C-alpha cells in the first residue's frame, strides 16, 4: 500500500457534447488548461458507444486481467479516474473506469476500463488538478505488468 498527501490546484468542469470522443476531449481540455495530472471525481452522462476492457461472458480465470474488450451502445453511466502525464508522448493521459447500463437491454450493466467512448447527449466531467507530488504509472509485476500509479 502507498499513500501520500496531495496538493490540489484548480478544478475544471468539462461538458462534452454529442459526438465528442471522451478520451480525446478530456486530453484536449487538460492541454487547454495546462493540467498535467489530476483526478476525475465526476464522470457521468450518456454514451452512444463505449468500448471497455470488460467481460460479456463468464471467464475461466478471474485473477488475470481480462483478455478482451466489449463495445456497448446507447448507455448511461457514471465513473471516475485519474489523469497522469505521459512523458514519452508528452501529453496528459486520462485513465477512466465506467459503469453503464445499456438502455435497450433492461439496463444490463457493464463496467471496466474505458478504451474509447463517444458522447450521446452529454457527458459531464470534473477534473481536479494535482500540483504535487508527481504521479507516475509504473508497470507492476505483481499486477500482471499493468502500469499502476506511484508517487515521485
């Protein structure tokens, strides 16, 4: 377990409009406001499509990361995440998890790591900037090599 105090900076509200790609739009909002890292405590709205690392059938072994992705359409949901600076790409990078209900399937639920999503009606997001410490993603062999957050 790791923990540290963080110094927060500004809060930026972002409203995504129909057709906006979620991850690209949040990256652009961070660039526009000079935010390199932060948290996303509010992430809610309607999605025309959402592509996740998730499961739509039972898996044999639940311990390792899921081996495939799922795309669902016409959903509404809520999530949260982080934004960390990707030094190699030179850009802030959102990492979001989302839980949605599929409208045309009696609100059947899906949840997972967002790979891509398109706004349907609106998506509302609050970004809370973290000024210090630097937040890093470091591959963790204990987590199957998945890059996890660490503090500089």
